[in-house]
């Protein structure tokens, strides 16, 4: 367990160092000549007419995020069950069946309410 | 890691603290994995261009080196020496951090991938969860890239990407459950170890769901909604150039490598194959490249989905299918 943490940390640090080295190398290699047109926000070649692009976006993105939270937690809950499933047998299977049925009911409810419909 | 136990014994005999040895091995391993990553990405980009050319009856890169093999080295030098453009309106720090955050999780996620019986950097008990969870952090990088660029195409692309990755995360994880139930472990080497018959034959539904959602997770055609070049210019990396663009490329191809490697580990018997044991990594690579070729084949033959079709497929088809798969597997195992 401790060695796993050491490995993870070393990988993270090495990754950061390699990224920094590549960015540094590219800084040495490249020439910088920023011009007005280059620094403009790209809009297919015409001057920027959109203004602030951070507009309101559709509520759907948020709702799908909520659905993910529900089902990802469910997934995390089922994983340990799946690992030991062989030794648990029928009882655990029926229990998980009830759990999944409740969630499927939720999904079906969202479906009927039109949450999954992208308009 | 290979033969690390004998090295640890050696260390304790010579009075070297174990963490020093551990750290130095980890250092070497991480550099090796990075080098392999770089090589893999180069091979994949070359392969992608050649496969694309082949499907469209063209030659592809031919001029630099024998059949264009050196083209990619030329390309990466070109990308490294290109000017980094920071758009005037971009949020400086978010814009700079985003490509790193796309690349790093993909790289760290490779830590648990077993390519041979003892060829694995760290064999975690929760390897499967690790390999699902860590690369998923890359979504944050994609969203940051969109919001940092201050560009309408980038923002639309990043929002789509977030919605899509979020939607396919669920069926992808659920499709694996059947394999975990049969193998009785979430350790990747243990899953391969129990695969005397490939799990693709025991879990055909799981395999299909996993493959489709992996394609969606890695933003490959037909699910490349985040970067549809005909509507969103280039999606979330519209404003990026030079080295930072290279990191996005890296992240994407490493994700493809990791996805196909995971498919091989879970469904195609990992390193198992005829012949002596030292051929194990070769078998693994052959299977992995077969899956990668399949992904490229799909990319160059199928048109792109619309966003509503992508969402429908994820939530209304793949998710129920994955749950059904868990149900059937459980039922068969209980009876």
C-alpha cells in the first residue's frame, strides 16, 4: 500500500517535470511575434463579433451531471459486491436485484419525465 | 514490478532503507512508461494516417524516410518549435493548466496496466477502479480548456465533451461488472490470470457495451462531438497551438491505448497466447493493436452522430444493456 502511494507520487512528479521540460524546450526553440490579429479570439477569420462567449447554456448538461452522480455512486457500491459475489450466493443476488430495481425505477422516471430527451 | 521482491531482499541485506529503493525503482519505471507512451503515440499517429490513407485509396505520408516513418519525428519537432499563442482574452492560468491536466491523468492511469505475467508497474487490489477513476480526471482538463480559451466554439465543445464523457462513464463501468463477478477480483493481473477462456465469449454484451463506451470516452469518431470540425472548428482545442496542442494529442492517444489495453485485459485474455512465456507481451501488443485498428476502422468508415443520438444511445440503450448484463451474469452464476 505504501509502495503504491510512493509510485503514484513519483509518477505524478515525473509527469509534471517532463511536461515542464517539454514546455521549456519549446520556449527555447520557438520564436514569439505576437501580433494583434494573432491574439484575437478565433472566429473563423472575421473580427470578434460575439462578445462574451460565456453565455447561458442548456440545463441538460447540469441534469446529466446529476444523473452521473447517482449512477456513479451506484456503480461504486456494486463493485465490492461483484468482487465477493461468488461466495455470497442467492441472498446477495436478490438484495442487489432490489437495489438495482429501485435505481432502474429512478431512471425510468427520469426517462418518462423527458429528462433524457435532448431538444 | 518485475522481480521487485528480490531487489527488496537485496536492499534489506545491505542496510538500504526500503523507501529509497522503492522511490528509485519508481523513478526508473515512470521514465520507462513515459518513453513507451511517447513511442506508442508516435506509432499510433503514423498508423492512423496510414490506415486513413489506405481506406481512402491514398498513399499517406511517403516522403520523409522509408514510407514516411520519420514524418512523425519531423511533425513533433515542428510542433515543439511552433509559437505558443495566448489569446488576449484567455484566462491565463486555466488556459495554461488545461493541456497538462488532460495529459497527466492519462499518463498516471497507465501505472496499473499489466502487459505480461510480471510486467506491471504497480499491481493494485483496486486496479480496475483506479484505471476507471484516474483517467476520468481528464474531463476537468477539457472543461478548463473550453472555459479558459474564451471562445464560443471551445466552450460549446467542452460542454458537449463533459456531457458525453459523463454519460458514457456509467455504462462503461457497469459493463465491466460482469467480468469482475466471474473473476472475483478487481485486480487486473488476477482477472487475466483467471481467463482460461476469454471473457468475450462469456460476456459478449459486456464487451460490446464496453467497446462502444470506450470509443465515446476517448472522443473518437463516431462520437467526436467535442471537436466536430464542420460545426465547432476544432472544439475545445481551437485556441491551442504548439506544445500545448501536442499535450492534447498525447492525452487523446494515450486514452485510446489505455482503453484498448483495458479491453484486452478484461475481455481478450490479456497476455495469454500459445508459445513460451516470454512471448506474453507480444501477444498482449498484438491484441491491443487489433482493437486499436478496429477503432481506426470505425473512425474512417462511419459518419458522426448528432448530440441527441449520442445521449440517447448512452442512457437509453447502453445503460439498460449493461444492467441487463449484470442481471444475466448474476442469474447464471447463482443457478
